[in-house]
C-alpha cells in the first residue's frame, strides 16, 4: 500500500491528497488510505482498516472519502484484492475531451487491462460515484471516471497500480500520435486481437 502511494505520487498520477488505495484483508476487512493526506507522505501506521459497511475497525481519523467506491468493487469482484483510484493527467484529459480510451490500439494494454470504458460524471465523495461505475465493474479491470480520474483493479496492489501506469503511458503515445498525424491510431482488427489472445492464452 505504501509502495503504491509513493509510486503514484512520484509518477505524477496524483497530486497532494488526491486519490486512494485499498486492499482486501481476511474476513470482510479492508485496508485503505486515510482521507485528506498527501499520498507521498503517508506512513504505514496511518492506514486504516474498515469493514464491508465502511465502518472503521482500526486506525484514527477518517478513511478515504471514496471508500464506498472501493467497497463496491470488492462486493462485485471476488477476484479483486486491490483497488487504486487516481487522477492521471492524460487519461483524465481524455474524459474532458470526451475521447474514449482505445485499449485495442495497444497489444500490451489489451492483454493486461482489456477494454476501458468511461463512467459518466458523478459528484466526488458521494454515493453517485459507485453508482456511476457499477455497470462496468464486473466486466472490466479499469474504468475512467469522467472529470475524476481512473479506477484500476487487480489481484494485488502491484497489478492494480501497474495497470494504471500502463494506461497513462499509452495515453502519452496517443497524444503524440495525434500531434504527429492529426488523428488517433486505428484499433487492431478483430483478427489481430484473436491472434493476441491465442498467442498469450
């Protein structure tokens, strides 16, 4: 958890107290970052344990204001053991420009993340945020939140973080392609995507 917080801050995927990270513990308990703390400065003793209703089991202060978003993911995806919500600049800019993220342009993104939908805007820190992503969580490993960053999920914290890192790197390539050619790259064909699946199955 602390590793992910440091990586997010160092990579510029969050600013100040933005973003939150969680992981699943045993027996319906979850470890989550506290509210209002810069992730680059968080120490291990500040992490909080909450239950599946969001109530604090251990730790002082308040858990992340987006804890309901994390709990929704854990409720819907038994295979997910870590969640990262961040504010990556280029991926967020794509939601502002209303440009869907084309995961099928990049073999590595398609294989490691899969399709990435964009959820409609919802007021941060309210129940509207988990409601906005609920239609996408079961079938996707990442969701962009309109005007509000990204949500990535994984079997552990490292996978959830690296899925985000890979997506933001791809967004930089998309921006460069747009500057160079004036358009976004064509997606891989269905045949090429099938070949990828077979090659890496």
